[in-house]
C-alpha cells in the first residue's frame, strides 16, 4: 500500500485555523464513526432542534393543545421569510414552506403552464433529478404539451449556449436545477433566466442542492419561481417540508391547481366559493405539519446566525481540498472528477466517477465506515458540509477510498442495487 501523498497534519491545521470550527458542536454527532459526507441527502440534527421540538411537544401541544394554533398558523410564512432573507435573496412575503419539493414543483409548474397556455413546449434537462422529469412528463401528457429534454455536458451542466436554438416563442416553461444533484454543477441563474425571458417563457428553479450550499439571489436574478428541499443543507430533518418562491409581481397573476382552505381569504368564515388571499399565502394548501416546520425553523435560525457567506467560504475550502486529494491519490487509480473544477461553477458536493462506482460506494459505507452515496450510472457523491464537516473527515474518507481501491476490496461487494442508495 502506498503512502498518502498529502499529510493528515495539514488537515488538522486547516481545522484549527477555520473560523467555523466551533459550529460542529451545535450538532448531535456521535463520538465514534462514521465519517458523514451525505449531508446533501440528509443534513445532521442540530442540538437546538432537539430542544425546540421537545419544548413544542411538551409545552405547546402538551399544555396549549388546540390554542397552539394561534402561533403555529404563522409557521409556513414566518419560516419562509427566514429562508428567503438568509439563503434565497428574496424578500418577505415571497417564500412559504409546506408539502414536498415534488408537490411544490407540480403546483408551480402547473401554474406557470396555465399562465402560458398559448405555448406548447416545456424544456428540462435529460439529466435532471427524476422527480422533476416525472412531474413535467405528467403535466405535458395531461395538457397535451411537448416535454423537450436537453442533453447538456454531464459534468459542466446546462449553459446558456445550450438554450440557444432550443428556446423560442413556443417555450412555456423551462425547469432546471440550480445545482445538479449528480455533478454539483452550479448553473448561471441570471443568464439562463434572462435568455428564457427574452422569448417570453417562465423559469422554475429547483434549488434543492443549492439552498444553504451556495449564495442564491432569486430577486437579483429575475427568477420567476423556485422550489427546494429543506432536509439537505438546511438540516430540517427527514421529509422536512419544502419551500416555494413566487416572484412578487407574479403571485396574484398565477393560479395554483390545489385550492385548499389555507389559501382562502377569511379562512375561518368557511365561505364559498374559493377566493384566495392576495400574495404568497394563496400558495398554501392544507394544515401545516407543525413539528416538521418547527424543526426547519430551529435549524434555519442556527445557520442564519453564521450566514451563507461564511458557510460558502468553508464549503469551497473543503471541496477544493477534496479535489486536491483526488488529484494526488485517486486520479492515478482511475477515478475521474465528475464535478466542475471551477469552484464558482460548483455547489457543495463533489462527484467522483468510476466504472465500478456502485461497489466502491458500498465498500465505503459497509467496510470503511464512510457515509456517502451512489448515483447511477457511475457517480459517488461526497458532500463535506461546511456546518459540521472537518478537513480531517475529508482526509480520512479519501484515504480510506484510496486504500479500498489499492487493495481491490470493493470488488468483493455485491453489485445489485440496495433499496436505498
Ligand atoms: C433536485 C431535487 N429535487 C427534488 C428532490 C426530492 O424531492 P422530494 O422531497 O419531493 O422527494 C431531490 C431529492 O434529493 C432533489 O435532489
């Protein structure tokens, strides 16, 4: 077995020098392993969340019971405003949380298609996260539209140039991820939005892998619509409610397809017919999951105190370090980089590609105690999350990966996919 080309002591020095070194203590982290590099799938539990949820259950639900709604009713908008100002570059009254990213994507895409019903093309990327493609496919079938899937470069992701010749007066909606779930490629939101606006289309951004990992400026970029997960970099917990954003001047012009009572004017007048409130409130649907939303708010409060600027700075340092380690110890072993080299075009995770990626990922998880995941056909995703990952974690994970490859141990792993990868 060869010696690691970069010394672990350097990682230790980087940890000591990093201004966010203390933030890790705000999370529940078991003393022992594993090394956790899967925070882009499910973020870690903040200690503050545990306290807030315990208080909510005992003191609010337990004591106040139904009167708790006097305060809970504002959670979707209040938490939405906090995410908007801390992470999305959006204003108050432009974001709410509720439902899943899939459901929000469906509702906003449908609203956009209704507003552009004189046009017949929806554009997306063939490499887009599956749920987005499935939702768009269903909408296209239901409305008799054409879903056009572009084939951008797998590593660099969609560029404005890819849109030229693809968008036109027939384009109703373009739906794209801001940070690609596999490669981590960070799209140019302002330039792409401008190109679609030029032909009169609307753009819906899926910010699931971007929120909390890169600075986002929805207002400054002229974005129309956006959705995203809160259980990844925002650490809202498994299945945490997603956010949705509608640009202020579009809010009353669009009509979402689910007319629920939480969007109704004078909700408790129980009136008829449906008459939605003005503003972002009309994008609410039904009773919000209070416990799940409280968990999102607790974590957002914690991260907002650090700020996306500092989080991003550490994130870039971590992924740059990971890529340096890849270059010196893994590239010679046949592993290629599946993410953009330029940190200004890369989100918070790094994809490493190998023809045997699935078995290597399994060996990392099951033999080497490194939590990371596999995305078909050949990508191992590694997410060193700024809030709680240390440089030594990156060093140790990459060293274990190098050892697995050198020993050939991953070849002993079964090749059939597990239920969750
Ligand atoms: C880009 C993207 N969109 C959507 C989702 C999932 O949405 P949902 O929470 O509705 O399952 C994911 C999950 O990883 C994702 O990466």
